[in-house]
């Protein structure tokens, strides 16, 4: 039979630390007026810490009146006492410390090579990462653990979390204090979950903060100011994915700073937007943006829904991004899943209020479709609205290829028919509709009477691979 009284042993060693009985080590922690004399026992320190074991064995510490003398000016008395308590009795309470104090304690534990304490603090930081990041401590955490090889896992963990919710850092008042190497590391990340134009705006803000004597108004910059700013921003320019900034944002927010960009870069950006097939250079891919909403589409990406939202509200196509989409898009019907028949379409989609239809054209990357702000039914009738639209992406992977054509407000904006699928436009001919009676999987565009014409939508009948219908529901977003 065996017994363990670990708590009793821990309590006895804690009493030994507090009573100073027969101490043979004097540590001077802190510096200047903050220095404090702390007493300890070499046998305990040597047994529990490799740092002290090496120090005593090699006689690093000076000895006076039979006592070892250690001077630790870079560790405050508060943190040294916390560490001593952990060495003696294995006790520590990190909940009573601010994040800045925890980070200083971590650095002290690294210096004294107390691996168990290092592991304890690392686990605590990871467990409470959400709280610490929300308190806008991102910069302090990154700078404390940066370039410490032993913190590689902690560094990667926090970096990933910051990239998931970068607004916490980029919108912080402390963002402008971020050191250049750390900013560079962030801008290199493919998973930095920010729209590229926000990254550009933040970079300009950061660069201006490094040179507070330069005007915030670029129109007031002198040649010398341009030179200074160009040097400040030069290392970051290759990391900005300008081709994934909308033409509107580029014109209004990037082009005013053309003095910071090379002529070749500006030429390549313009070529990309006006004639992408003529661009013969490799470009950085778009960042892998993450969104909290799960979209069930197999045809399109979350960014498409952000563009749809802008069109629904008749705003610029880049008005929304995947993190602020004001609608839920609930998949009602997929032809390949539910059965490509008018009956199944109406069974799934009738009386579901506003919907958007997405159609993939056979053997291409083109998608077309339309928005019905009213509802589908089987009434064999027409409906008038100014708010419906049809659209086309000649390449569904290229958001710049999007075109939209709104209803002209005539009597045939939307047609419902029990023997047909979605119909945009109408009477005898429609602007975009499913030709189910001719051949399953065939759509057609035979008129431009009801909608503004989109040249990229094929004229006549065309085969499709699949199509989806989504219910569009306005979100309740609290201010």
C-alpha cells in the first residue's frame, strides 16, 4: 500500500520560502530604486531549476559571508517572487495578472529556463487567446513572442487567430506602433482575412504615422515627402494584391498615391482590369478570406453573395464583402440534387418570397441568373417590379467579369408558369428562362425587352450543367 501527500509537501516548502530559515542565497531583483533583496535556498533552486543548477555548479554567483549572491536587474521583485513560489511549491495564479505582466513573467521564466512554468503560461495564453485579443493586446503579444524559437507554436497559433479576425489589430489605435517586420509578416499571409483595399488603407495609415510631419492629404505632399513615403512603404508594395482591389476603389483610394507605385505596376493593374488576357506576368492570388456564414452552393463562392447583396440594394458591386453581407442566402433548390423538373422547382421555391437564381453554363466557367424580389408561384401570370435584375459572370472565378441588368419596370419583369422553371422577362419571349419543355438542362435568352441588355449572356438556347435557387432573407443586424 502506498500513500501520497503532495499537498502537504507543497505547503511545507511554501512555509520554508516564507520563513527564510537557513537561507543561503540572496537575490537582488530589479534595479535602481526598485531593487529588492530576496532570500532562497540553493538546494531547492538547484533541484528545481536547470538554470540555478548550472549557476551553482559553475560558481557563476559570487559568494559573500557563506551566501550565494545573484543579481537579476531585468526581473522585477514581483515576478521573481512569483517564480520562486512556483519553484518551491508548484503554485501560480495567472488570473490575477494583466496580459502585459503575464508576458513579462513568461520572458523571466525563459531566462531562468523553468520549462514547466513556460508550458503553463503558454497553455494559459492559448486558452485565453480570445479574451486577450479582444482587449487589443495583439501587438504586445506578437512582439513578446516574436523570434523566440521556443515559442514557435505559440507564435503560429496567435498569428493564425489574428489573421482570422484582423480587424481587432488593424483597427486598434496601437496598429501604427506595429514594428515593420511584424507588419511585413502579416501582409505576406494568404489567410489574412481582410479585403485588400482595407489592407492598403491600413498600410497608408501606418506609413504616415511613421512620419508624422508629412501631411495626411496626399495632394499637399512635396517631392521630398513622396520620396520619404516611398522609402517607408517600398518593402510592402509587392505584398499588396492590387489586382484584387475593385477598379472603383483603385481609382479613388490607390491611384492618388501613384507617386509611391512604379509605372510598370500601374500599367499592369490597368491591363488586368481592362484586358486581363494580355497580362503576361504572374500575379498574387486573392487572399483566402473566411466568413462566418456557411453557403451551400456548389456553383459559386461567398464573394458572389456579397456582390448580389450590393446589386439587391442597387449599390456599387463592391459595397459589401463576405463579412458584412446583410442577407442570408438559404439554398432552396438545386436541379442536380432535387430533380430538374418544373414541378420540383415550384415545390421547393413557390411562396418563399425573394429569391436569386444561379445557373452554370455547360462546358464554361460562366454563370448567369437573376433576382426575383417578389415570389415564384404557379399562377401562369406576370409581375412588374423595378427591383429585379439578371446578371452574368463570364468567368465565375473573376469577380471583375460581373455584369448586371435591372428590370425596366414593365409589366413582364417576372413570369410564373406551372410548367416552366424561373422566367425573367416575358410575354412571348423572355430575357432569361429555363426551356424545360424543349429539353431538360436547356436555358434561353431570346429578348431584351424587360431588362437592360447584358451582351455576355448567350443569345438563344444554351445547355447548362446545373442551377441553384436561394431564398434571400434580410438579416436583423443590431447597431
